């Protein structure tokens, strides 16, 4: 595979970040309509949803750029890393749900499932966007 220019990685990554942010805001909206989360549950606020979508997306882009530069098989390496990180994102959610005493009183499984759905959406969008970019860049 030829090297993918950093500018191309960052431009596709930026589009993927915007897409994941919009999808996560949509999930937040649906969760609000269906589950009526507590306003005290800060992770489902607009600011945290946007912030973490952007921060995690930037992290995915930087790891992808590094893997493309360092690996002879970047797609399987990046996919392995991305899936591993995705699985790890459930740890804080589980800790929020099962902590005793609760970190956030009144937290429900629906709020946690909403966060997990956002993690899945971001992971799928970022992984597919970057892997498709890599596949299209083959010689």
C-alpha cells in the first residue's frame, strides 16, 4: 500500500468526527425523548457529547496516522487497536452503573446504554472511514 498523505487522513478524519458528533447528538436526543435522563447526568449533556466525540475522534486519527506510517499491514493493525480501545470504553460505563455507593445518584441502565451506544457509533464511523480510506489508497 502506498503511503496515505497526512492531509488526506486529517481531512477524512475531520469529516468522520463531524459525522460521529452529529450521530452522537442524535442518540442523545433520542435518549432524552425515550428515557428522560436526569439533568444531573453530565455525560449526556450537549457539551460532553461534543467534547468527547471530538477528542476521541482526534485520538483515532492520530493512531491511524501512526499505524499507517509504521506498519506494513495498517488495516488489520489499526482494526485490532480500534476494537481493543472500543471494548475498553465500556469499563467506565460499567463502573458508573455498578459502583456502590453510586457515583451519580439515580443513574439508570438506560443512561449507561445511551453512552455505550454513542461509543459504538463513534467507533464504527471512525473505523470504517479510516479503513475505507486505507483500502482506497492501495496501489
